[in-house]
């Protein structure tokens, strides 16, 4: 029997500690709650003072009737005044706290994930809302993977996406509807949303090849295209799609102009070269890419992208396909000039592995040199690269190795960035953690 009593006391102690931690959680600095609790308390106090003055006046001026003794008992006049203040004040605070808690639960419950505590959701939202302003540039799955990791640290993220894609579903919609390719933008929207949400899975769903006009199209691409028709512009369609997916951040095209990627490619084992038009055709060649450019030349940048770059605290270039995702976004002249003028920390993320048809045999230095040859000046001050080569890669993919002397020439941060399941890709969490550690080293700890 004594063991049962001891277990009962232990259980009650645990519940008391849990309830106390829930109460004190609202007093943690930075979640923006204490100021409003204080305002409610002040208003309630003033209301109580006014009510007390009125009751005191009634008590002193009313004729001697039967209910005056009842009021005297209800006001605990038989107790010392200080004790009465403590009793009524304690009951008042408890009632206010319960009311605020239940009201907040009612209002916030529709927006909480299953099993998520309201205080934890509020704290996370406040911390990420005060996170650094981050701009990530590129395209493809590399950029989406980066965004998936960075969204844990900040809601102030802007993805500036290349619009040179002309293959697959995006290429078909671009040709038939005359809109910028939505594929990379769709991937970024999905990466910045809640990955567990059914709506995101629906946005990424790709119709199977069934012989109809929908085969190969993703639902998200069709949705953005339809939204462009409804809203009257592609940029509004992207913004509205972001609201549908509850995206915290912005996804912007590098330019709204209809641009095509062109490449000069060296013939394998020969001295000649040939020209390829179209982003989707470049990786299919067996040659070595010498140079890429956009047609028409010098397309104007999307103005909001320039504003985001100039206001950024951190700019991340890559990872992604070097010649078909990273460099095309930098070939928009205003984009490259804005990056150069920005006061942000500028980081280049080198690919983990080579990409067939684009970067066969490339080292980390080859990636850096290719970017700087195309933009004709140095854009970034720090390079993040992988140094974990423990897994065997499927042929013909190879590791992108760090050049022995590169660390003497440039600022390099090398660490394990490999995805354990897909070693030729970056791990989103490892990459984001490395970048944010570097950012904190420069600017100090993130605001809590």
C-alpha cells in the first residue's frame, strides 16, 4: 500500500512539474507574449479598481438591508486585509491565465500539427521569423535540397530560380502556353512548405504515361500554369501557389523574359567544337562544356529578386547542375551585379559529385573557375565543400575532390555533407547546419 502511495505522489509530482513548465514556457524571452499578458493584466487591474470603487461606494451609502451582511461575508472582511488581497489576487490571476490559455488553444488549434504543443509552435515561429534574410540562387534538386534544410533556421528565405529549363513537363508548358518553366519553381515551393502535408505531395505528383495529354506533367506545374491564366501573370501565380502551400519565404524567377541556354561544347577526343541550344540538350552530349550564355543576351532581372539580394544577410549560390542551373541564374547581368554589391556573406556550395555531360572529372577548383569565368569577377568569399569520400558512387559519377592547394588560395570550409542514402547528393540538414554555423561565426549567435 505504501508503494502505491509513493507511486501516486511521484505521479502527482510529475504532473505538477509538467504544468509548471507549461506555465513558465510563456515567460521565455523572444516569443512576444509577455507584453500582451502584461497589457491584459493592466486592463483587468484597472477594471477591478473601478469595480471596487463602485462597490465600496454602494456599501457605504446603501441603507441597512439584509444583503449587506452577505456582502461583508463574501468580501472576507473577517480576515486580515493583506490575506484578503492575496486570496482575491491569486484567484483573479488563475482565472485570467486559464481564460487566456483556453482562448489561445481554441484560436491556434486549427493551425497546429498533430501532437504539437502550442507554446513550442509559437516559439519556433517567432525564432524563425526573426532569422537572417537568406537568398539562395540556382535551380534543380540541389536548390530544393538546400531550402529544405535552411527553412529550419529562418522564414526570411528567398529562392531566386533559373528559368532556362526547356525539357520535360516544364518545356512543354513553356512552349504551349508561353510562360516561364514552372518546374524548378514548383520544387522550391514544395521544399519551403511542410513536407509532411498531403497538399505538398499532391503538388509534386506526376501523372503517369497513359497516352493522354497529361502524361509526364506534374500537378504543381499544371496548377501554376492555370494560376497564371487566372491571375494574369506568372509572378502572381507563383505567389498565390506559395500561399496555397503555406510557404514561409519567397520563390522568385531570376527573369521573366523568355530565355534559352546555349552552349559551346568541345568534341570528345578532338579539337573541334559544336554549339547546342537548349538546357535539356546540354547534359546529353559527350563533350566538354566550354562556355554557356543566354539568348537573348542581357535579360532584365526580376526587380524583387534584386531587392532581396541587396537586403540579404546571407547569399548562397548552389548546389546544383553547374552549367544548367547555377551559372544560368548568374548570367542575368543585374543578378550578378547585385550579388557583387551586396554586403551579405556570400557562400558557394560546391557539388558533392560530378554530373555526367556537364562536369565529368571536375574538382572543386574547376567549379569555382567555371563560375568566375562566366561572370568575369569574384562573386563569393567562402566555399563550402564535402570531404567525406567513404562510399562508392555509381559509374560514371565521381567524387568532386578538394584540390590540395585550394585552401591556401581561397577561404574553404570542408566537412561531411553527404546524404547517407544517396551519397552523390547533399544531406539537407548537414548542409544547412554547416552554412548557418559559418554565418554565426561571422555575425554572432542567432536571435532566440
